[in-house]
C-alpha cells in the first residue's frame, strides 16, 4: 500500500501575503470551494488574529467547506490561538496551526526571548491549542536557519504537549535541497517521539528552490507539504502545489507516495487564483503556464505526432488543460447550464442563475465556443457588479493614429446615469481619465494587464487593474469581448473596492 503525502494548501494565507494579492471574503470562499474540489487535504484559510476581516473570512470558509480540513494560523500566544479556534469552529474538519521562531536571529531581534522561553511558549501554545482542537500543527519559523539541537529539543516537547504535525519551514528560502533533506532526516531520527507526529515542509522560493527543497524533505521522511496554487506567497512565493503534485505523480517510480489531488482541477483552480489575485501566470510556468504543453520546434512537433511520449512526460488533459471545454452552446438549456455551474463550484440561487444564464446566452450569441473560463469570468462580473456603487454602462471611443483618443463613457453612479467625455494617449487612457473624473478617483495605477481568457480571436479579453491609495492596494478585474469595455469594467471594479471598507484586505497587520 502506498503511503499518503498530505497536501496542505496555504494560498489563502501565505499566498495572500504576496504584495498586492488581496482577496475579499467572497473571493476566499470561491477559491476554497475549488480547493475542496481539487481535494486538497488541508486549506489554511487565514490568520484570524490579524484583522476582523480575516477572522470573518476564515469563519466563512469554515462554514462552507466540508471535505477538506480548514486551518487557522496563530502565533504562540493565547489571544491568537483562541481567536483562530473560534474562527475554524464551524468546520467539520479543522486544524489549529501555531508557530514561533526558533532561529538565533529571530529569537534575539524579533522575539527578544531566550531559547528556553521560546520552548516554554511553544509548549504552552500547543497545550492550549490541543485543548481547543484535536488536530494541532506546530511550526518552527525560520527552521532552516535554526540550530538542529535546539530544533530537536523544541520539537520533542511540542509533540509531548500534543502537536500532531510538526512543520519545518524554510521561511526565508535559504535552504539547499540536499542540506534541507539531511536536516529533516536528522530531526526525525533524533527526536525520540518523532513517530507520534507527521513531519511537514513549508518552503519559500527566494532562491527558486521551494519545490526542490520540499521534495528533498519528502525524500527524507516528511509526509506533508505546504504549498500554494501558482506558487503564490510572501516575496518570491511558496512551493507551487501543481509542481509538487505532478512531480509525485509523474515520478512515482522514485517518490512512492500517493496524493488525493484530482489533477484535472489544477488548471481551472490556477486560473481562478490568477484572476482573483491579479497575478498572471507566466507562459513558461510548469504545469499551468500557457506554453507548458506547447511544442514549437519542428523536431519536437514531429516527435510528438509520431509518439507523444517522445517529448511529453505528462498529459495536458491530466492537469485540466483540455477538459475545460464547455459542451454547451447557444442552444443549451437552463438546466444543463445550471449543472455546469454547479460542477464549477458555484452555488447560485434562482435569481443569480437567471441573471447569469442571460449573460451566457448573450455571450454564446457572439462567441463560437464558450469555455469554463468564460463562465468564471461571467460569474465574477455579476458578483462584482451587484451592490457596486459605480457600474459601467457603455462607452464610445474614437481613435486615430498620431491623434489623442477620445472616450465618452456612461457610468451609473449611485443609481444615476452620468455621461462624460475625456481624452488620452490611447483609448484605455481616455476611458480611465473619464472614469477618474466621474468617480473623483486619485489612486495610482500599479498594474494594468490584458489576457485573452481562452483561445481564438473571438476570445473574451480579461483585464486586471491594480490600484493603490495610501496603504490600500486593490485588484479589479473585468471581462468583455471588447478589451476597452473590459478595461473600463476592471478599473471601475477596482474603484468600487477602494471605496468599500468591508472589502479591506483581511490580512492587514501582524502577518508573520
Ligand atoms: O514561512 C513561514 O515560516 C510561515 C510559517 C507561519 C509557517 O509561513
Ligand atoms: Zn511561509
């Protein structure tokens, strides 16, 4: 019997710590639903003590998710642990994750604590957590720069206090694979009660080694990996879930472990995370990049035609690249449409379904093939527009080479139509200028990106806009067959988010 490798996804917690990757409560719940469909074992939903918003998001995920465990992060402090326990309480399966730094540099300068005090805090924290939850994870922050003897002492005591998982993070992405593997092996061998806990790796990608280090840890005996979709995460990110899972599946001859991941869900999940966070996936990114299965060189194409495995080690459809075609067309009925939305993880009431169905029919009239990604975009648009202060109505654009572009835009502001004309260096500049005037927006534009959601010249264009006002950063998205309209929608969406305090980035302080 193959042993299991536990997949702990931290897209909603560490992933959200990527600068600019803010997610609202609704967005976190939508991603959590797809992570559940992906069959990740544990979803780390957030850091409840960091803000009221994050507490509410973790609780909303805990109320929604049934199959995966829902985890809340807490420093080794009573107030954090109690708050995290409260946030995850509604979940049928739950985990409390508490951590404290163990490296000399963190203990001296950040915690200002002696090593023995750190051990005492860890033990108290684990005991308290274990009183509130049966499944407790303890992490030694900055473990890769910690002293192994000290790690062995603190881990032994954390296990004795009730920790069921011990996580060894390479917090600053400093480790090298062979060294990290040896470190994990040494700890598992030397800690006398190591058989009472599952060992885990949590690797950051500062040197581009997060996945390699995680796999080295697995080879050394770790049976849980912490990872994120698209490798999102603090600074250079975390180990990418899709790379770890596909490495295990593809090289099962060397890594004789089993994951529960439904790999066909990888690409749809990656796309949703990218759409929500505003972090595009680079085309040459392994597994989920647009070119990951594209063959350009003639020799390669010839080889693949003759025998696929000459140049392909995985099947594109196994990770969800070709299973995403919607078999519905413009003649499809409401029932089939509703079933497809359900399969994509949406729970819609009758009104939402009606509204979305009209949009789908409209799109199917203009576009030859409608894909799942189109449906995600339509559904995002509806959630974005409902209850928004500003809504895009329509725009008329005039452009001519070497001349200023002009845009006349109609926006609904607090229920009233406002029409305004403006000029710019191109159609998008002119539209943004007009929207700035209507909404009195003086935020800075940090990012503007356009992607075709699917293939073909009739593809919907998806625009991502990142705006900053003071310390607040938001991501707006908009999709349309016409990219100028998509740009206007994305820009207005970002402005709506900036003006709505309930959509504050939940993790706004105290993040580790
Ligand atoms: O990188 C890190 O050390 C963390 C811990 C909180 C697990 O994210
Ligand atoms: Zn981390």
